[in-house]
C-alpha cells in the first residue's frame, strides 16, 4: 500500500447547503456561523451513530493514517514537507511494524468545505490525528470537527490567536500565533531599534486583519502612539499613490500585514522608487505555495520576520534532504509542515496506540528540537519560545551577519 493518498482535490459544488455556508450567503456572517455549527453537529451525530465507529482498535488497519488538510491543490510544498516526515518515520520502522500513511484533503470550494473534509478524514478514513496548513477561517472549521470528535489537530500555518482562546485540549499550533509575532515585532521596532514613526500597510482578508489587530493591540497596551495605517486594497493599480502617502508620514520603517502577492508588488514598488526604510512583516508573507522561489528571494536581506533561530543542525539536514528529494530548497510552509507531522508522529509513538487521549497527553509534554527550533506547547496549545526577529534569505529566516 502506498504511503501517501493524494485525494480530495475536487471542489464541492457551490449550491445546496454549502452555498448558504459560503461567503455569498444572504444569511449574514452570524447566521452562517450558527447554521454551520448546527449542521456540523448533525453530521457528526449521524456519523457517530451510523456508519462510523470509535477509533480505538489497533487492528482495524495495517497502516497508521494521519490526515493532512491543505488550503488548495497548489500547496505542493506543504504536501512535500509532510511526505518527507512520513517517509522518514517509515524508514525508521514506523510503529510496532506498522507504517504511517498520509491521507490528503484539499479545502478548495465554498466556505464550509473544510469541516466536511475534516469529518471525512476522521470518520471515513479513520485517521489517528490531523495536521492543517490553511487560513484561519478554515482552521476554525477543522478545530470544531476535531473538538466534537476528540481528535488531535496540529495547525501548521494559521497564526489566528483566537484558535487557542477556546482552551480546546485537542488543538496545538506549531507556529507562533499573531499575538506572539506582534510582541516580537513590537519589541524589535519600538524597544530595540527605537523607531519613532511607524507605518503599517495591511490587507482586508481575514488573516491580514487578525495580524494587524494583534500588532495594534501591542502598541495600544504600551501607550505608544498608533502607527499610520494604509489598506493596500485601496490602492490597486496605483501603488505609487500609496508610496507618496507613506513618504508624507516620514516613516522610519514599514510593517506589512498583507497577502504574499500584494506584499511582493509593494516591495517592487518601493524598490523602484528607491525607498530604503526597513521592512517588517508576519510569517504569512513567505508562503512558497503562492510565490515562486525567485519571487520570494526578492524579500532577501530586506524583510525581517518573527521566527526565531532556525540555524540548528536539524534544519541543515532537513534542507539537504528536501533538496535532494524535490530538487529545490524548502520554504516556510514545507518547514512547518515537516515539523508538525514529525512531532505528531513522535507523540503517536510515545502513546504506543491510537488512543486519542494518550496522543493528546504526549503532545502536551513534548519537547522536540525541530527544523524550526525547539517545539513545546503551553496549556492552551500555543507554541512556546522566544521568536526573535530574523532577516529573510532564500525564503527562510537567518541570523543577521
């Protein structure tokens, strides 16, 4: 049997129930959330009392299935990182003679598809646990499904801090959340560099707004003046107008909370205009599934992000193995995908069975030196650590020379 199952990439039709759960629903955001939660509960009840059954038997399969939920079928790097973790685990013997198997689902389609894909992995594929690389809105859907079915969910990309505020014991986040990233950015910009005039450029999407909110809260709590703010979506096809407005603020530095493609266009514009002020941003800017390696390199030696020290031996070995296997260097998503899958496999091995509570307890106390640094979790499932600001080189954070 193959170690990997790459299925679920076909979007569901945007009519029927899922039309009313889409962003175009006439019900409004609150109504969508209430109906979505109710339908998800009904779906879970049906599966639990019908065809599905509790995942407690170790004899139900010859393989140990782990679900991987990705944003869409373009997320090749995220998939490759998870594949490498599975391959390495099986090379090292699997678990008691059983091989690990990756089962992949894409979350393409109208809003709400993510919960159906998560439910499919849990009850149809009977995965032992879930790893997700997708945006914050989809992460909430997966968290709901994981909570109602008591399955461990490791988020490997979304920085949405509200994911851990429900205090769900089944949720773990492998990346620093937006609040943690904002704290590192604030410390670097206001306390270490002592910049006095800050300009923020942000987007209107869900993840950008969450990142912006976390940063502004850090500034407000400090008593510092609120930075100048510009929504990049207001300046489509006229970025020169935006740069002129930024010049008028006499900015000491710029902080970016935008989607990768918008950030790249902005950086090209300020380079063209020879604007040399320092640039800072969140981790989500460096998504190698949205930008090519050549495009990401345009951030090199210019952009600084809150990531922590990635210069350990584990990272070097991983980069060498990844390049050998896939003929290119791993980016941010590949690295976090690999680490998330690796710590989950480590927890399953330590648990010694498919017992969900034991896997969850093992993740709670894990201390693992990964390719993205030391991985430990607090009582809410947030990753702990000092996520110092690092310069970007070849698409990943490195120490400044």
